[in-house]
C-alpha cells in the first residue's frame, strides 16, 4: 500500500475512520429503529418522518415539513425515553431536520376502522323528495317549503 510521502505512513493510518464493528453496530441499530419507527412514533408521524442517521448517541430524524418538525421536537424527550425502553437503544438526544422522507412501497395513511359508508345514490328521485318534504312540512308547519325540500334531498 502506498504511503503519504510527507510522513511515510500508510494512508489508512492518517484517516480517522471508525472501526468496522462500530459502523456495523450503528447500521444495525438504525435498521432496528426503521423497522420499529411506526410503533415508536405512531401512524401519523411515521408517514411524515423517518430515522435518517445515528451520530453516536444522537438520532437524526428527517421530517417532511415544518409543522411535523415542530411536532416531533415537542415530543422529543418522550420519544427518547420510549426508544431507550422499547427499542433498548442508548440514546441521548434526537435532532430533527427538514428533508424528503422516502415512502416505502405499500406505505399509506392508516385505514379508517369500522364499516364503510354505503355508496350514495347517483340521482335523487324528485317524487321521493317532494313526498318527504310534504311529510317534514306536516310536522314543522313554520318551516319554509324550500328548507323542507333541501332536508329531504339530504336524506
């Protein structure tokens, strides 16, 4: 291996590169955080943030907008505690930066739970509207016919 001419030492001795085991450990820790991110921060924040890097005991998180950045900064201390206990990673702090958050394939907004609303009818039958409007007017005599028809169309 060629050395630096001024000192005669090999180039890799001159570079301050962390050991392979340290780099591997950081990558594995970051990978574990990426897998558990949704469980740690919740569905809403997981869609708009992502763990970006580990710099020693500081987690760098990317947020895709200023409001999300502020929200995550507000929840930072609770999140550090949650990561320490849940993911068992020794973390001192979180630094949030603005940037682009790459969505993983299949990542989408959480689905609404519960039954789906039935599809609306494409066209309202005018005879049914007039019939229902007449029924509404018979119950509420002071109501205007126009308001009764509007209410009938909404049902």
